[in-house]
């Protein structure tokens, strides 16, 4: 089968197309015939220690496809079932998947739409619900609002009944996001936007901020929070790892600051997140209240071009690979 591996030289992430045997699922696993896979910035980052792979590793973590082979002991899935899943090595014609991380695809979704869902929407569930405790009537701030997780956070925030403020360096992207329910768009790149958040919330501040950008906006996100505010650090596409941290505000406002990363999670923790996503988010996807946003679709053999497009920051929503 054809598959892509990723390796790192310094801060550069290099994709390599390889020809490998089709894997066999072990007990408790299924083999997925991949029809589409989506790109995630975290999987492609070379400057971040968590993501480096000097010797190379299978690339891609999101896929949608058909169950091809079912391992011993697997219940609830059979050959031909349409599922979307998270797994290492999804940029391939076939990938072995843990059934606990697989979700049946609603009939109305295409392969490309389904492939755009797992990582982005599970991450949004973790940031907003599992740890963010977002409730109806609260204010949600999303910095990096046009990213895959940003779009998912906006959509999920609206389903939960929150008012959503999005920050982006592109006014055009903010206009697109308003069609998804974004209440207030703040056009900002590199400057402190906290005063505008406080003004928008009548001086109260945001209840939950999701930082998808990194160190350049951390201080502004922290300053944007009100009493008992929560701050989720999800991404650092700006590459800035060190930043100002306001101890007085953290203490005085009783802020809760936490990170969202797949890196340290056990299989049981990943399965728990998938169950939460299935329970709290999938009903809205199934009935059409939430629809994945796809910016562009690339053929499988153009993955390097798709990677360059994602790294350019031009996208709104997800970039997807299509396998014939």
C-alpha cells in the first residue's frame, strides 16, 4: 500500500511517500480502508519537541473509510461499515484503528466531511466541555478562530448556548465565521485584543478562552478573562513557547489554566474522550446543527502541496486528502 511517513530535520518536517505491506489488525483492532484523511497542524509541526520524529513515523491522525478487516474479539463493527477514526498513520491506503476511537459516519456526510471531524471536534469537546465547563449564557473567546479546532469550537460553543468571540488576523476569515454563528469578530494580529473583549462583554470578561495560536496571544487571552475564567492552551502555531504570565490575575480572579494535548493520553483516556464526543457532539452533527467546514481537498499524491497550504495559514476550517 502507499503511505506517507514524516521525519524531522531540525525544525523542518519532511514527508516521504513509501510502499509498505497492508497491515493486519491484531486482536481488538480493525483495519480501515481509508477514503479520506485530514491534515492537523500538530502532526506536521517540526519545531515542537512533542511532535519530532527524527527516524520517521507514519503520518496523519484523522481518517474516514470502510472497515476492511475485523480483528479477533471486536464487537459492534463489521466489514463495510463506514467510520471515522483517530489513529497514527492515517495518510495511507489502509490503517489499523482502535474501535474505541472509531465513530459511525452519518449517512449524509461525505468521506471528506467525515475525515475533517475526529481530531478537531474531539479536541473542541475536551477544551469546551471536559475541562472548560462551558455553560449556556457564558462568553467563549477563540483565538485562532479560523483553524480546524477554532471552527469546531465556535460551532460547539453555539450548540452549548454560549456567546462566541473569535480573534483572527484576517477580516475576510471573520466574515466567513459569522455565517457559522460567530457573534463578535476581532481582527487582530500581534496586538493586545483584551480591551475589545472586555468591551464586548460589558466589562465582565470571557468565561472561557481557547488559545490556538501560542505565546503571542497568551497574555491577551489571560487579560480577557473574568472572575473564575478558564484558559485552554491548545496550540502554538506561532512557535512562541515563552510568554508573560500574570500571577496576580491568576490568583485574584481564581483563573483555571490548562493544556489540551493528545501526547500524554493513555488509550483509556482517548477512548473516554471519544465517548464524550459521541455523547455530546455527534447528535448535533447527525441532525445537521454542526457541519464540518472544508477549505480545500487535495488528491492523496499532493500531500506535500496540502501541507504547504496549511502552513501558509490560508485556510478556514480543514484541509483534506482524498484517496480514490
